[in-house]
C-alpha cells in the first residue's frame, strides 16, 4: 500500500496557474457572429439580405465603370463623346471647366476669390469655441468679430459699415441687460429695436462721413454677382445662426405671463408655420419692395436671409417649446427655491436642460433649412442648383450633362448635412450626464 501511495504522489499534479481561456467558436465571435446575427438570423432576413446584395451589386456594376471611365479633360460635351468613342463614361470635364461658377457663381470677380476662401477658413476658427468645449477660449474674440469681418470680406465696400453694425449690436446688448430682468422676451425684442434704430440713424449720417474721410475699402461686390455653393453656405450659416436665438426668444415669449408678448409670439409662430417657404421667398423678392419708400434699395440677399430666418425660427421655437414642456415642474420650483430671478433661472437651470432635449429637433430643422436654401433658385438667384439649371445647362457646350452636375451638388450637400448630423450625435453623447 505504501508503494502505491508513493507512486500516486509522484504522478499527482496540482496546477498553480489557471488554464488560459479557450477562444470562442468561430460562429460566436467577430465578423461571422455579426453577419449571422444581423444578416442571416432567420429565413426572411436571409432572403432580404440576398435581395439587397443583388440590388447593390446591380447598381455598382453599372455605376462604378461609368464613373471610373469618365473624361476629365474636354471643353464640351461633344468632345467628351468623341473621346469616349461610344463607350459608357461620365463627362467629369464639366466640373473641371465650370468649377469657379459652381462654387463662386457666374459673375463674382475671379481676382477676389481669396475673400470668400478666407471667410470660410475663419468660419472654422469662429465656430470652434462654440461647438467644442475644449477649444481655446481665446478664439471667442474671433467668434465675436467674425460676422462683421466675413460680411466685409465677402461683400466688400467700406469697413465702417460692419463697424457700425457691431456698435449697434453693442447698444442692443446694453438695452437687453436693462430690460431682461422683467422678461427675457421683452429684453430680446427691445434689444433688436434699439439696434435697428441705431443702425438707421448712424448708418445714414455718421458712416458716410467716416467712409469719405477714413476710407478702408475692398472692391464692392453686389449681391447679384454672388452665387454657387458659396451662396448656399452664406444663407445656411447666417440663417441657422440667427434662427436659434430668435427661436429661443419666441419659445420663451410664448410662455410669457405678459399677454402682449405672448400673443405676438403665438401669432408670428402660427402664421409663419402655415405659410410655405417659397411663398416667403417670393414676398422677399417682389412684394416687399412695394412696402418700401420710393427709390429705396434693399439688398436681395438680406431680404432672403430675413425670410428664411423667420421661417426657421418659428420651427425652432416649437422644438424648444417641446423641450421646455418636457422638463418637470420641480425644476422651475428648484430655481425659485434657490432665489434665482427669471434670467438666472433660464440661463443656469431651465434652458441648458431644454436645449439638451431639443438637440435632435434643432439639428433636423438646421439640416432641412440648409437644403431649402436651394429654393432661392426660383427667384432668379444663382445658387449651386440655380447655376446648374441656368447658365451651365443653358450653354451649348454642356447642354445634356445632368448626372455629373447634380451628382456633384448632391455630394456637396451630403457632406455638409452628414457632418452636422454626426456632430449632433457626438454632442448628445457628451451631454448624457444623467447616465454617467
């Protein structure tokens, strides 16, 4: 017996380390698992997946050769067809030949292309501290002066025009600080009235004197000479930037305890939301001139900006009103318990939460607004779509080129709208403090 125990003791083994985990089966990990669970999880899903793959293959098999067999160097559609010699291929040469018109418009001075390019580069720097909390705070100075600087760069003329506008906004800010203690909406609309009055008075009497004595000017470019994708970017950026604060003011004004402010906001929102945007654009182009004094010039782009901003602000106001309604009543009571007045409660407690809830709706309005800027082509403004439908396709050299031009326009709009959408998703993840 003792010999048996001795032999057993010699053969026994006690593992001191855990056995390494075995890899999962191939069907339960990686790409194979994802495909099995998402594409072939059942017989109906498998059939739909196979049909979808066939449709994708059919589309790509017809599109990719057409795209990669394209012609990039030609002066007309006829020359493109001669180079292709009957084969299927895209005539990308139209983009190369008409690139300046697609981006800057048909009559914008070619020697001044650096001005909108510089304004676009400065736009990214001005938006950085607003969109990204970790951006350098010093860029807020650029954010404050960018609207006036970009106007001067793109439109040109005397530098004192944007300087006067900046001074008018400062006066409006002082008025806002004076009346905001009574009501946010009253302070906001009072600030707008004060700024407009300042611009009318100073702009008519002081600015011409400064321009004649201390002339700092760029070549003036009238609005009719602007077009292409640059016009879409101008309208989209300006109108979205203006419609968000106006929409906030309208949403708060609709909930105001002051009957006059409340009903003005209600009537404005319901009227604008009941009128198509294209009708407002026709009003800006034709009807508005009948209400102005004789021999009065009112910039067309400014009129369009006003109408599109009014249209978008009404929708954003309803989106933000939904965010305000989603907050529990206890948030308002907590602000009162802390002894905060109305502006402090809105700025520190109510609006941050309401805006976080309203991010998807605001982004939806912004994306739709940017795409709706193409409607200005119906009032003879040559934006990207208007440039394609007008001067380019009307020329004998490129009459008949459709897929290349409209595909290029769709790609540009997709890049911008997709970027806005991805940023909103990132911002929502950053603001999910309740789940951390």
